[in-house]
C-alpha cells in the first residue's frame, strides 16, 4: 500500500529490501538454583527462555553486575523482572530501584512490574516517582510502601539525593539491594557524564547507610562500540556484558524502502504531502523521526493546519472565521486562553509532535494518546527512539539516515515487535544518505555508537561537588560531619571517583573555588539539586507567556536558545507559533506572545573561534607534511545579528539588531571548549571556500566517528597574531565540541588513522557529486581538500609549538589589562560580555574594571565594577593595554 502512495505522489523508490524474521531458540532454566517464586514467574514460558536471558540469570546468581546488550524487543525486560523477583524472594527487607531514562518508559513499566510480581506470587507494591508526583510527603509514602520503585535519573538527582535527611529516604537506601538501569546506551555525552556522578553519589549514600556495598547492578542496552569501558565509567564498577552473539530471540520480518522526494520538490515541501497521504489514504499508524526540534514542530504544524482546512473544524478558531484568519491567532484563542487551546489540540489532532522541552502535562497527554491508540502518527526527535512499546505501530519513517547503526536499529526497532512492519528511509541530502543510497548494502555496515563520557569536565564535576560536598550537602547529611571542617574529604569517601572530583569537593568546602566556576555556585544557590538539569551543562531557560495568566511553554538550553529562542524568533510549541519578545539572560527566561504562522531564521549567525595556543591550552599537536593539526582549548563566541522571516511564500527583508526585541547589535553565547584546528598553506589560496570545507570535514568526521550532531560543530577562523609558528591572518579550519567546557569528542580526529579516513570519506563524497552540502564547490576548494588528504597520507610526527626556554621580551612596566572601550568576558557570570569604560586601582582591593554588562536588557546602562581577575580578555577581540600604577593611565600594548 505504501508503494502505491509513493508512486502516486511522485516519490522515487531507490531500493527495496526485506529484513527477514528469525525463529527463536529456547533454553531451559530448570537446572538453575532460582527461588520458587522466580521459577513460578518463568513457568509462564514452558519452552524456556532465550540464551541471553539464561546467561543473565546465571551472572546474577553469581553475584555479578551485568548488562544485557541485545536488539530491541529481545526480552531484556524479563531479565529485570526475574532478577527483581529473585532479589525480593531472597531478602524480605530488600528494595529495588529501577531507573529509566524517560518518564514515559517508567510510566509504561510500572503496571508491568506489578503484574510480574503478582505472577511470581510476590506480595509487594510497585511505586513510581517522577515530576508528576509533586508532593514531597507523597513521594516519601511511595518509598515507604513500595519494594520496587521506578525513577528517572533526573528525580534521583533533584529529589532523592537532596532528601537524605528524611528517615524514609534513609531506610529505603539502607535496604536497597538491586539497581536496574534500562537503555544504558543513551547515557552518553553531557547526560551520561552527569548521570555517572549521580550513580556514584547514589552508591555512596546506599553504602554509607547500609554499612557497606550491598548493591548489585543489572542493566540493559542497545549495542554500543565500547560496552565494558562505557559501563565501567558510568557506574564505577566492573560490569559483565551479554551481547548480540547470545541473542536467540525471534524477529518479525520488515519491509525496507529507500526513497527520494519527487524531482524538483524540496524535501520539506514534499514531506507533508506524503505524511498527509499516509493519514488519509492508508490504515497505518506511523512514527516519523526527524533530526531537530524545529523540524518536528513545523512538520506537525503544517499537518495540523491542513487537517483543519475548514474554519469550523479548527479548535483554535470560532465559527464564522474566514480563511484569512488562519494566519492569525484568532478571536477564539484569545477568549479561550492558550492553555485550554493546547488541551483541545492535544485531544483532536491525529498527528502530534514530540520532543524534549515540553511541559509535564503536555508530554503526559501525548503519551496517553499513544498508549490508548488514538493517535495516527507522531513526528519526533530521538526522544522516542528508546524502548517504548507503541501498540499497533505499522510503519516508521526516517527523514535522513541516522549517523550510527545503534540509532538506526533503535528507530526501526519501533516496528516489527508484534507483527510485520514497514520502514521508509528518506534521502535528506546528507553525507550518510549519500553513502547509503549509493551503496545500500552499507546501511547496517557502519560504526556503532561510541558511548563517550568525559568525567573530567570541570563544570560537570563542580555541579555534583556542590550537591555532594557543600556545607550541609549529601556528605554532611550522611556522615553528620562537623560543618566547621573535619579534614580531607578524600580520606573519608570510598568508591571510584573520577580524577579531580574529590579535590574540587575539598576546594568547595574550603571556599577556594576557581573563579571560572563562581557563576555555577551563584546559579546553584542553596539548592543546586534543582538548579542544574542532567541533560545540559548549565541551567535551562524557561519559556513563558504572560498575557493574562502565566503559561509555561517548555524550556531551552543555551545552545537551543541560539537556534530557536533568540530575540524576535518565532518559537513553535505544540504546533502553535509564538514571538520571542524578550530574553533575560540573567533571569534565564524567554518571554513570548502569540504570533501568526510565520517562520524565522537567525540572521548572519557567526561563530568566532579563538585557539588558546599556550602551554596550558594545548592538548596535542601533530604535523603531516604541511598539514598541522592541533587539539587545544578554544574560546567560542556564537553571535546572531537579527533574523529573517517568511510569511507564507514571502521572504521579508532581514530585521537587524538593535530592534524592538533586542537592544544591542548582536545576541551572543560565549563559552570555552576544545577542538581541533587544521592549518595548511593550501587554505590561503584564492577561491577556497573555507566554511564549506569545514562543514564537509565535520560531516565526514561524523561518518567515521558518529557522535550526536548537536554535540560537535565546525567553523573557520584566522590566527589573530603571529605565535608559535602560525602567522597573523593565517586561516584555519576548526572542528570543535559545542558543550561548555568540552567533552573532548573532537579530539578523536587526532587518534591514529582517523583524520586520514575522514579526508578519504570527504573526497569520496566530492567525487560522487550529488550531495547538496557540496553543491557549488569551487575548484580551489577541491584542490585544497586534495592537498590536505595527500599530506595526511604521510607519517604523523609530533609538532613542537613551544621551546623549552621561552624568550623573554623584557619586563612590562605595569599590569596587562583590557583597554577601555574594549570588551571581555565575565567568567564569574556565565561569560557574559562586559564593556570596559575605565580601569582604576583600589588601595585595598586592587585593580578594578568599571563598565557595563552587554547582554542585559534590564537597566542596560547601569555601570558596575569587577576585579580584573573576573574579566577574561577574548583573544583576537579584546584590545589590551598596560596599566601604569604611578599615573593611573592605560597605555596601548604593542605586540
């Protein structure tokens, strides 16, 4: 049926393939020394269990921590239930904590846990605690009355570990014997690095209250590239992995289609027609995956408006509203209120968007309709990639080929669970699409997800140090420590902690926190558990509408703010458009009002990259012929200068800042990170398109080392002064981490053979000549890439950037400072920009800058002062000078 729809709409079917099913193989567990209750549970499977399930039970009985890393729908949950029953039957006082990365998963599993315990004859309650359970006393009652409690890592961090003084919390943790962790492969990047500290803090609390380590971990995961290493980093424990080779579960057959949009039609013009035809002309229930929150909202919005093409059908508008009013908010919306309007949309639309950042009630409403089967389709980011069992799902549509086989298997694993299914993969014009559509046999022959944690990120470490070691925090609560000080915390804390963490804890207790972490301490206040979410390095911006009653419309990270919530942007929430009228960077709020169905893009987005080529900032450097590759610390400044807007088919002239929504010439986000800069004489040749070349290398890098696209980026730059063998104005390409403080993901470029493979992939794409990303590429750019690849084929040698004895240039007669009229970053205030108006010396407090913050809409002209040590110069941007203590003047610094 789907083929006839594709043919009618003009889509091109490039490849069709049957993914065959598989017959199961069963293994008896009669010989295992399990408790009668566990055997009773497993008696429901008279043929036996799958091999990976039996191996997991054997490992559990041996007292090992274990992880089942097999395909979707392979019966990993039965391992959880069986080991849980065995734990509860063996110890009547035992408690189990089952951790799921999404509230939807925990909600789905709650009734299943209860059913499995009853099948085994275990009389015990199952409880779930998430953001939907608001009352603290109710949460404590659930802990006290339940032997199995389901939580997300977020609630463990924000509530459980912040409530260690509560008796019921202490009794639960003292009795905790089994920790179950589902979907371990998603614990990567920022979320995984944060969760690794949460798991260690949880173990410390349980170990302290139980008088020793009495925990056992049972986890489940999709297949990842480095499972044993990843689990050891995540839990601080040795975990036995039971992988795909032991999987004997059955599979239903699925039909795979590789398709391209109709000739002459843009993808996001053709795609809504296809999805509408699936709704109107087929019986399929479908799940569509896209790569961005914005695409999710806009696709769902187009479908919603097409659905209600007669005014009387649209819940947003009253009777008698003509078609022209479909572009506006409508009088009914004003009378009814946006909260009630959102409820009606959630109840009536046949296709809804799903992404991160939704309010709790909205997310629950969508999930409820999913479980009830009243939705025809969902358009989602990777938020629904995990193990939700969506009943009756017939088809999954992937807009673009996922970067990793892990992600691909998770997405297509949503169908074929209960019967045959269809998979439609759409060419979105990326490099992974080009690779697969040219060679379909390579679809499953690509890299597994590299689960990467960077536990040395100081910002991540300090967030957890605030929770764990601050006065009156978790450590003091558990040990009853003297808050006036009791010696070195590292001598009193057991367990496996990443290097540098306990030293940072000690610095926090001693009041000696580094300056660049002071803004985190201020943001954390007295409650760092709630101030810092686990899925970003820093605080979130809340989106609010304040016309009448305050309505919350989700949240944005600082990176998402630059793409979706900059001043003047049209922000979409559950298919409804809102104009961003004010951004308060100090209050971390985005204020919006209802808007017509316009779309906006940031105007002139610019990324300024300043490498820190100093002994302190350098990680490693290599030379291959004339190609020099350096991994180092970077200063990154992302800037938006306004926005462009589309109103229907009309593209409006750019709106440049300052405007009614923003008072400065640019809106910026500044942070420190790490990355790899590539320099070569060929990059200076006339006609070389540096940004296109950097983007091409990033795409090729993601084919070789498939990280999440949102975590890495590419840009270009020029060295702002002659130093360490690089000339002033010499161009470079940069592949860098977008995470504040860095996870050092892009450092993989300098691992053996990675950079040559990346350049080979980039050349392969160029020769194919079809990918949109390289359309219009100049011959000079092709020659530059060939020069990089040719030199990269040679032997890599260490590149010495610093001599052992640095040259002395003479003593400076005064103190280096940022010159008045220039700008720097306030490192104690989230790198907000600060304009220096004058420099002065205070006899008791030393040198001070006097000036104003540049990112502050509230009282923008208010002048303040900061110690010189609190303001960091921006390489290549800040003009420097020398402060003369005798005259009080600032002389220009001649480099």
